C-alpha cells in the first residue's frame, strides 16, 4: 500500500462540496481538497441517470482513510455516497512532505 492517497467523493451541491472539503482539512483528515465540476452518468435504482456533480478530491495519508471515510459518511447528503481511494505512486517529495505535515497522524 502506498503512503499517500487521494480520496474522492461527489456531491450535487457547491455548498456540500465546500463543507466536506473544509471539514476534512479543518479536522486534519486531509491536507487539502480540490473541487472539480463534472458530469456523471450512472445507473441508480434501475434507471440510467445523468447529473452535474462536484468531485471533492482529498489528499491524505492511507492510514487516515478509515477516519476520513467515516467522516464523509457522516457529512454526506447522498443515500449512497461515492468514496474512492486512489493511491499516489509518486510525486514531488516537497509536496508529499507538505501533505504529511498537513494531517494529524497522532
């Protein structure tokens, strides 16, 4: 398992995206969060749906994923929120050091 990951979740509301991003950073579960607009096509309850959504990409440590996932489930407005963890397999040592310093591993 890699030390650094990006945890992604999606919402359909800018205020919800901002709230999740801000809460994760304030609680030091993520060092930073990016919010990106995207159009999603998915199957839900037997129908194919399309929605304008915002992806919240949270940069953190793999060791914090369980706590961050629990928090996202607490904060999220969806019945079944997307929570996907993507490993970061490389990057700037200075940036990854900053990510490590920005979270609470205590």
